[in-house]
């Protein structure tokens, strides 16, 4: 490590649970953290935990977390010598990477050229062809006239999926099932691409309607060595957004695992990739097809960390400081099974409607093989400005079945008061035989829970769940003498939990 690459103070251009995750890594590495935050994120968990804070702008992301200039200015004002972008926001923005470097700081992530080559959905497909990895058949041409696109869709054969070339996070994508609906759906994808990502360019792919989402974690060090850290399965998705992820996938043979891992490494090498990256594939009928590469840390990285015994965030920071050598491939052996559930502030009984408000209290039940990545705590406001994911629950156990049981038990005992969450929905999904048997595809949620949890029966069940969860919470937290009598002040625990003004912590 040369002296000028030492990182003493790291700016975090992000918020919520990933900011907390990065602050933990900084503390453990003896690096000071500077949180770049919006006006809406004052007095949040990450804000309290960071060593220093710089307000970079108003609540609207476009003026704060998505504003390159504001982030660079904030990092410099905070005296940072490096910037970690987390995920989402500017994490895959090559212009931001360049601006950080031009301002004399270290970028904790892949080189800007690699972000451009591998992160762009269309140019990545060209690299993939070079790397001899299969892609989903489709159309990526420059001719963007609706007529041409409809003709191409018919040639590919319905169902077809149209995607915004600059899209991400499941947005700007539509499944087209017939020629009749093609013109309108293509036009609407173009409009969405323009509105959300600033580009109307779309491309088409054959829609694989019984596929699993399997993604390979790769890591490249600054000397050019790349290893793969096995895979995660993220087939449980709603509207193309992941909800439950696990490592390893219950569906891969060792041969398929190696073939996918090696294809991912070839792609990373072609892009001169460095740092953490994820190569996403769809798997159908034992054949895998490249989907896209995410040139950043992934939300679901903890499941890989749990089964492989690595710390991807520290590896990113140390690699940026030129003080890291990638784990040799043969040393990367997975043990046991890990599952992650994303906790969203939303009403599972009202079709996933976002739920906002002040958090009254939370309880995350500690125990062996459990990890909680939490972005909010009692007193924090869940605002409508950002992604509704407030926490992630990750469990590890020796087998997949045990991990599922552990997750169910952890979710039963977890309590979030003040906003609604998707916890009841997660428990339903974890209990479904298609999931427990590992047969789920990306159609799982749409097929088995087309309306979320809407029935009266579920309402009744929610009541019971809350009663149980609250009883366990009350036992661990309240019986210590802070309150006397019933802390709920009402006979109806459901109503009391969601409306009680009392504060625990
Ligand atoms: P994003 O960048 O928005 O996350 P992706 O291309 O990674 O978009 O796709 C997200 C999800 O959409 C996939 O995990 C899968 O469920 C679905 N999907 C995307 N492309 C296809 C396809 N060709 N066939 C079937 N499903 C697809």
C-alpha cells in the first residue's frame, strides 16, 4: 500500500441501512465516516452513528443523493479522502466516479470505464458475447420506431419483455403477451424510460416465463485478479423487485455453479472490472442466460457474506486503498445456508401501499445466526421521499430448511411499531411449499399471491400475529420496570400497537 492511497476519512453518499452498514465497516477499519445526507435525513440512525455529517441538499433525491455536484462538494467540505456510494442513487453513475476522482478523492467502486462497459444493459450484452456467455434472444438495435420494435417482437415470439436501456430497479419494463398490445406497451416503456432515467431507448428480450433469478457475486482486486463468490437466488420478486434472497441457490448442480461462476469472471475480466460486482442470470430448463451486470454492492450481499465468511464492504474499501488481494478461488467454499428478507414499510394487506410515519419502537430478536441491517430506530421518521426498505433480516443455519424455520421464528418475534410492514407477507411466502421445496420461479409471487394478503382471513391472522409478537416484545423489553400494568392501554392489541403514543426507547 502506497502512502497516498491511505483512506482516513470516508464520505458515504447514501442513506438508511446501507449507510449504517458502511459506517460499521469504517469503525472496524479505524476510518472516520462522514455522512452526506439530505434535509429529510437529519436525526436518522445513520446520522447519529456517523462521525461527521454534511447536509447536501433538500429531501428530493434529485437535489441531494442524485446530485453529483452536491455530493462531491459535500465530501470535500467534510474533508473526506474517499467516497463510498452504497447502492442505488449514484452508485452506478460513471460520471460520479469520475467527478470524485477529479476532485482528488478515492472512488470506492469499479473504475468509471468498467461501470460504463459492464453496467450499461446494451453494451454489456456485447461484452457477454465476447465472454462467450449466453444471452436471452432479443433486439437491441438503434432503430427505435414503434413499427420496427413491434416487428422485432413478433420475430422473437411472444411473450416478449421490453426494457428501458437505462432502466433499473424493475422499472421501465413491460411484458408483452401479444402483437395487439405491443405498440402501446412499447410506447409506455419509452415514456417511462424518458421520465425516470432520461432516455427513451428500449430493447426487447424473449420473456422466459418459468425462470429462476440467479446472480453471481464477483470481486476483482486492483491487480486484475477476479474471483467469483458463488451465487444468490432472488426468484421471489414482486413487480420485478426482489423480496427474499438466499445463498446458495437450491437449484444449481456443482457443474452449473462453476459454469455460471466462470462466465461471470470472464465478463468481469473483459470489462477490466475491479471491486464488488454482480452478474445476473435467468435460469430455465437448466440453461442460463445473462441478464445484466450490477457494478456495485448489492442489497442482498449479506447472504454471500454469511455463507462464505467474507466482508464485502471492507474488501471494497481496502481494495480502493490498494491494500487488498482477492480471495483465491479455491479458498471460497460455502458453508450452510443464508436467507435475507427485505423489510418494507408498507401495508401488506393493502396491496403493498407505502406506509409512512414516526417509528414508535422496534424489536429485532437477537440470537445465533441472525443479522439485522437496520436503517431506522424509534423516533425516526419514515418519509415518502425514498425507497420504503427500512431493514433487512438475515439468518444463517446449517441447512436451508433450518434457515427457513429460523427466519419464520425471527419474523414472528420482530416488532415494528408506528408503520406497517410486509412481515406478515414474508411469513406467508416462506411457508409456501413451492418456496420450501426450492422450486420457486420469478412468477412465484404473481402466481400465488396475486393480490398480496387481502382476505378477511388474513386480517384475523394479523391480529393474532401482532398479539403474539407484542407479547414476546413486552416480555423482553417492558417487564424491566419502565411501565406498570398493560403498556397498551387498550383491550385490542392490534389497535393499540399501531396507535399507541407511548415510546419505549
Ligand atoms: P432491473 O435492472 O430493473 O433490475 P433486470 O433486467 O435485472 O432489471 O430484471 C429484473 C427482473 O425482471 C428479473 O429478475 C426477472 O424476474 C425479470 N426479467 C427481466 N428480463 C426477463 C426476461 N427476459 N424473461 C423473464 N423475466 C425477465
